[in-house]
C-alpha cells in the first residue's frame, strides 16, 4: 500500500496546532522535526551516545503526517487544506508551507528510526533502540526498545518523569502493576530495578509489542504482559501502581485502586497535561488518596500519591 507523506513547515509556535490538525483528519502517524528541541537535547547531554554535529536553528518545525492513498485521501487532503487556511487567517505572521510525496509502506515504517538514538534518563537508565550499539557502564540499566510506529520511543516527558521516579521508588522484590503499558518500557524498567511486574493494556497491538520488548530485554521471569481492561485482569495487590496514560483514563481507574493497591502502596500517575492537574488531584482526594509529590516537565505532570 502507498502512503502520502504531507510535510508542513510551520513557525515553531504553530507546531502543536499543525500536529493536531493531522490527528483531526484521521492521520495514524505524525512526526515532528524541531531543530530547537533537538539542540536542547544535545546540550542537556542525554544523547551522549550520539553526535549530531551542528544544528542550525531555523525558527520553524516540520510536521509530517502519513495518509493512506485510498478513496478517503482526497477528502482528508481537502480538510487539511481548509484547516491550514484557517490557521493562516488566525496567525498571518506564521510561516506555513506544504508539500507532499508518495512513499511505500516499508519506507514509512522505518524512516522514523533515524531520529531514535540512545538516550540517558535519570541516573542509570539508558534507552537504546534495538538497532543501535552502545558501550554501557557497569552501573547502566539498558532499556532496549523496538517500539514500532504505534508507540513512543520512551523519551517523551511523561515517560522520563516515570522512569526517574521508578529509579527512586522501586526496590528488589516489590510488586508493580503497569496500567496501559504501551511499549512496555516502564514495566521493563521496574523489572531491571528488581520488581515483579504485571503489565496490562487494552490494545492487542500494544500487548504484542510489549511482549516482544520484554523478550528483547530478557526479563521474562519478572514481567507478565496481559491483554484486557486496565484493572480487571489483575489479581492481588501491588506495592506500586503506575499509569502513564491521560487524565480522563486516570480518573476512570481511580475506583479500581482499592482492589489492586496495598494499604501502604503508592500510585504514580503521569501523562497529565498541566491544565488537567487540578481535575486529577480532586479525583484522587475523593478516592481517598493524598498527593505526596508533583513533578512537571514541558507542560506534563506526574503525581505520586498514597492512601490518606
């Protein structure tokens, strides 16, 4: 099957707005090339296993969306054109340029890999793509990941916040539940810190990818991956429950916590956009939890809570 790659160059402040347009028209895959973000990562030192050379700041980002060349393509392109024209009217100072090419499915499936490099998170974690080679130190805990197109590479702020917190909380022998496991990265990280983990996801594709990554990281004895509703397929109670999802889903699963979290257990909730934090905090209080820690990164918030 062929896919239409539509690349929109936009002023940096319009990056999120254009990315959202692609999702609105039913685009299953979106990538963002942001020179400023790339340079920030380089200067932070978390990509210390790879050299990118000099990165020029252009003041623009390139948002690429991928649309199937089927009977709906024309309609989707027209909707995108209409939405982009509305942006131009609202923000006439923005640069907006569009171009499109046809790509083969196998090209789309691998092109994103060029932007996924070994990344250091926290004190010990190193997220490593399965196709990259590194020389880790004795202290490093390597998280080898092959997320596929459908899942993040583990470097988004919501995930790095969780990884840093897991590093502080998890002790050998703890029982951890990972709700909405996605690529399985948090379950694997907890296992490498010595925990026994049950990971669950509603998406069968996520379960397949997570299981493959568990195999890849050789933590089969410590991680069980299950398909089903976020709380109902789990038995027993955990020392730590982790949910890196979105605010609305976190609010929905709070009623399950009494059943799956020990009286002395803790709950890590991430994936919360900053303007929804108050909603989640209120929901936690109503569920009998108290927030004992709050961390923020790039507009995303992690809440650590325990029973009152």
